[in-house]
C-alpha cells in the first residue's frame, strides 16, 4: 500500500476486515471495543467524515496484513 493512497483492492480488503470485526462485536458501534478504538486512534477529537472513513479502511488493511504475518 502506498503512503496515504488506497487502491480499489485495499478498499475491498479493508471493508471486508471491518465487516468481520463488526460481526464479532455484533455491530455495537458505541460498545466498549469501538469506543476504545476511537479514543486510541483519534484521542479527544474526531476527524471529518472523509478522514474517518479513510482511517477505518486503512485500519482494516492493517488488520489483514497483521493476520498474514
């Protein structure tokens, strides 16, 4: 993955990993895991919608790479 740019495949992989994580957390987006994840990723403030989506897809891609190690 190039710095800051996601390919179409990266978008698909990231979305798939986030979907699987959503299943595991029963899509409780305001539950303990997701609240913790948001606070560790962004601290007190939240970025705009575009930055949030990009960051989440990058996180999904990162999860896939970590599973491959």
